[in-house]
C-alpha cells in the first residue's frame, strides 16, 4: 500500500497501517480506554473512537484522551515478500517505537 494508508483487516480484527517512512504496523481496532471498536477516519487521517472521543494517529499514538495509552499492536514479520501478522495476542505499549513496525 501507499505510505500513509490504513487498511482494515476485518477477519483479523486489526488495521494494517502503511506509515510515511515506508514501514508497516498492525494496530488493534479496540480503543485502549474501554475497548470500543475504533474506525479510521480517512478525511481526518486519524482513528476516532465513537464511544468517548479518544483519537489516535496512524501509529496508534493518543492524540486526545480519555484514552491514555496507544492502541495495542500485533507483531508483524515479513516472509517471502508477505506481511504476516501474529494476531494471537495484542501487545500493550506506552508509546510508539519504530521497532514495533517492519519494513519490506
């Protein structure tokens, strides 16, 4: 995908985000405030929680509370040119770190 795009993967309950630096991160679609499903707003270029209004950027970083923690993410690895996502357990974090994303 083009850098800066977000693709929903409904069967995996995550979003694959193609970051502006060319790397990819798989984000949980559940808000870290109370677990509501958070849609991507293409126009605003952010995730906006419909329950309490928390917003997150494309890396999952909190832009506006009440959420205080970034969106959880799933480990991504590259195998034979494919992005493979381990959806067995979302990983909690306190901040975005480039090591949470992978580059093709």
